[in-house]
């Protein structure tokens, strides 16, 4: 037996129809199960019960065995003095509050629905991270679609929380934080952390001081730690010289160049190419977020994100190493879509919430609806098991589903898992 399952059964009152009684034989009438508490303290807060002829308001604590109360030292923790009922699978010991008073106990061992537990165990025992792969087709489309709607909101809300944390560090500078977030996703997963640290370290306002693309590239490549070698070609030598001047002038911190990953990347995705593309993008548009707020459709956003690496990279992927023609100096459409999904849509949603502008939040959702679904292992695995996604709105919901529910076997809190657990009850 798992304690999470007991929480689930209490929350939805999945018991056999017999009357609920305490270990002392007093009748229990549940008027409110309380609010599930995911933080420290009792498991359900503000419950309301009728025990015998007396009405109680307080909290519920749930354990596998009654004796777990003492193992967790609740008897000396005043946070548990408000517990009005101890719900357990097996009652093996009376327990008391810090003042010595005995806590009423409800034992569930003979009350649980065995079919629900069997369904739950079946999901947990599946070796695939998508535990319901063999049964998800049994879930009605209304439940699945409603759950997808909730998941996309949760995914955007999670990104809003992360954006708000960076806003606190920058005194609410939306332009700077947008630039930081854009940089993070310009790293396209493999180099996202390095890009993120780079953007945090260079003051955004510094770019507005310089009008030449070459100077922006010198700032980025130099601060990235990629100009620390003895070069032979004119272009990297000139960048190095310019950065040394700018670094001394602005006291710029230089990253360790080893933070950048090249191994097992297609040359077109090398950070050298991405940094040059990023340099042109921020050189062209010094106030990107202000521009984003004015653009209402995907087509124009893709035009705004159009950027290409400087001429040097047309026959290079690394400094001082000439190569065959590089046909991929321009940021591709799939890359631009990724930036809209992971940066622009979340920022519109976050800013809309911040200024209480529902139309911006709706625009963020609409952008995801206008974009095709992403192509990745998670989306492919769902598709192989009958869950299709035509738009980025659905693929983002599926990523949230896999991350927050499937891969941690959190089926009890998943609408799809819930329906499968209740099957044949």
C-alpha cells in the first residue's frame, strides 16, 4: 500500500459503502474532506467532520500505519495539534497530540475499493514512462481535451513563475529579461545554460552604446570566452582586439570557454554560429520586447526573428578553421518557431498577467495554436500510442503531461490516470 493512494481515496472518498466509524465505533460523517496540503504539515487542511454527535473542524493526517505518527514525531509537533482525525491503512497503535489527548482513528484496510487499487497498481507496474500506453484509448476525448487545456495553462504558469524570478533580480526590467530569456533558448537545449549565463553577465544596456555589428559580436564572443586563443586569421584577431578594449572599458567578466558544447552537434548548431546570429538579431532590434508586443501573428514574428551569421561564417564553423561552404548561416524556420514557443508566447502570457491584459494572454495561446506541433521524442512517443498533436499548443501540453505526471508516475493526480483508476468500480 502507498500513502499517496490513501490520500487519493480520502480526497475522493473512494470507500466501500459501509458506514465510516472510528476505531472506538463512533460514526463519522464527512462534511468536507479539506484541502490537500502539498507543503509541510497535516495532509488535508480545514476539514469538517461529524464524529458521533459532535462536529469538528480541523486537519486530517494520513499514514500507512498509526505508529507512523510517532516515527514522524508528530506527538511533539504543535503543527499537528489541530488534527481531528488520523486516517490509516492499518491501526496498530493509539496516538496522541502534544497535550496527551488521543486522536480519533479511521482504519481503511477493509474499506478500500480493491478494484481501484488493482487499477492503480497496474499503472505503476508498467515499465514504459507512459504507463497508460495500452489503455489511454479507453479514455473519452472530452476528458483528454479538457486535461490538455488545463496542462497548457499550467505549463505557461510554470514559465511565468520562472520569468518572475528573473524580473525580481532586474528590478522589473521586461526588456532585459526578455533578452535573457531569448538568449537562453537561442542555445537550443544543448547550450541553453551557457547562453543564459552569457546574457546575465553582459548588461543589456551596453548593446545600445554601439552601432556596429562587429562590436556586438566582439562583446558576445569575448565575454563567452571564445577569444582566448592565439589566432592567425584577421577576423578573430580583430574581434579579440576589440573585445580587449571593450572589456577594459566596461570591466566585463569573461566566461570559461569550456562551458560551450560542440561535441555531437551538427556544425550548423555550433555556438559560434548561434552567437553570430544572436548578435545580428539584437543589433538589428535594440528593443525586441517592445517590438514583440506590437506583432500579433506568427508570420510577422518569424520575419522579426530572421537573422543570419556574419560573412566570416559562410565558410567557417570554428575560428581559424576554414571549411566547405556553410549553407546554414541563417536561422531556420524551425528555430524561429522554437523561440516563439519557448520565449515569445510565455512572455506575452506573463506580461498580460502582470498588467491584467487578457488579450495578451489570449494572443500567447493563439500563437501556439497557429504553430505546428514540435518534433521531439516525447511528442513522437505519444503519437506512437495514439495521442496526436497537430499544434504547438497540444505538443506543449503533452510535454507538461510527461514531465509533471507520466515520468514520475503521478497517475493519481492526472485526469487520464484518474479515469483509468476508477474503471470498473
